[in-house]
C-alpha cells in the first residue's frame, strides 16, 4: 500500500507541475514565418492566432494564390514551433517520460 500511496503522491505532484507548465505555455507567444520572413504569424501558447504580418511587396492582386500559400505555411510553421516548445516543457515536467497528449493526472 505504501507504494500505491507514493505513486499517487507523485502523480499529484506531477499534475501540479503540468498545470504550472500549461500556465507558462499560455503566456508564450510563438512566431512562425514563410517566404523568407515576408509572412509572419504570431500564435499564443494555446495556438490561437494573435497577429499576421505580410510584407507589402506581396500585395499584388495577381499573386494572391502565392500569398495565401505563404500564410498557410507561416501558420504551419508557428504551430510546429509551438508543439516543439510544448513538448520541451512537457519533458521537463515528466522527466523525459513520453506521456500521451491530454493525459490527466492523477489517474
């Protein structure tokens, strides 16, 4: 029984650290870019888009498809960077354990 109580205590402590990590992530901003920085997208730590910047040189009506592609690429880049940062923070909390996304502790 001592082992079970110890595991539950560790799980509760890990949950508290995960909540701290989540708060830290929510306060972050991540910027992704495409087209050599001509399109930049800023996400908050939840993944919500907060800003988009487009170089005026891309505002050619004949090049709208390229602009749209660059916006999508910049969003994907920002999301990838956010996921990498979240993964790094998760490893700090779990000591390198690869826990499934969305796992709620304690069990």
